[in-house]
């Protein structure tokens, strides 16, 4: 999405009395996108998980998560109300590279993104970060603390990912609703600061 498209999306958002926004939840394979959407959605989320097949052999890294038997093949969808005036619609995008051709369609109309990262496999996050940097879409880095473990500080992770100081890096447990909601609130504060939504954060 170019800057002109982002401005059009922003004007459409600000013209809406009850501000509904589209947010993309992304990351590499097995970073927690489906879990994130499920944990925070106030409606029964739509998921498109399918059993992993032989197409994954030699392609998808299951060394850290050998128990994984399903994967998102299209998108996850959910909705949450952060307050009476801001309602994010969440679109979780597939992490496997062979499904990334859908990302351009799924981010259409979005005004921001959450990029989930796993510090155990940090190298696999660069492609997703590069993608959102190239779209000029505001995004936030969320360190998904698998098993509630955060062995590295947010400043160290931000340095390792070489992201701009303008990109917030936060800790997030994708399994916990309060944690995922806090991550979305941090992203919404970026929208406020950029003038994309008239919403009081914090």
C-alpha cells in the first residue's frame, strides 16, 4: 500500500462515527498469528487451518514445534472492541512463504499491522518486517513469549531486527487476551499520533 492509499484509508476511518479499523496480524511460520486472533476476538473467530501435508516437508521448520499438525492457508478473522469508539477487525495472514502471495490482497484497506516474532527463530522475521516497511503501513513488533518466556529485552530485540526507533517493540503473550489487547492498544496509539484515528490512548 502506498502513502496515498494509506491517506485515503485514514480519511475513510475518520469519517466513521464508530471507528472500525482493519489490522493485519502477521509474522513468519508458527509465530502465533492464529493464537493471537483467537485469544482477543470477542466473536467466534474465523480460521482457515488445514492439516499439514507433504508439501511442508523440507520447507517448513518444525524443529522447535514438532507437535504442529495444522497451518493457516488463507487467513484468520476476528473482532475486538478496545473501547466504545475503536473496533479493530483483525486479519491474521498465513506465515508460510508459499502463501505470501495473498498478503497484498489481505492488507488492502488496513491501516496498521502487528508483526509477531519469536526470539528463538529471529532470522525468520526479517522478511515480514521488510514487507511492511516497503508498504509504508504503520506496524508494531510484538515479541511472542512462548511459554511466557522473554529471554531478551525489547531494546535488544529491536536492535537485532534493525527496525527504526519509530517502530515500537513490545512483549506479548499471544495466548492471553489482556496481553494481545495491550498490543493492539499500543498500535492504536500510533494511529492516534499519526492522525489516523481520533482516539485517546493510554
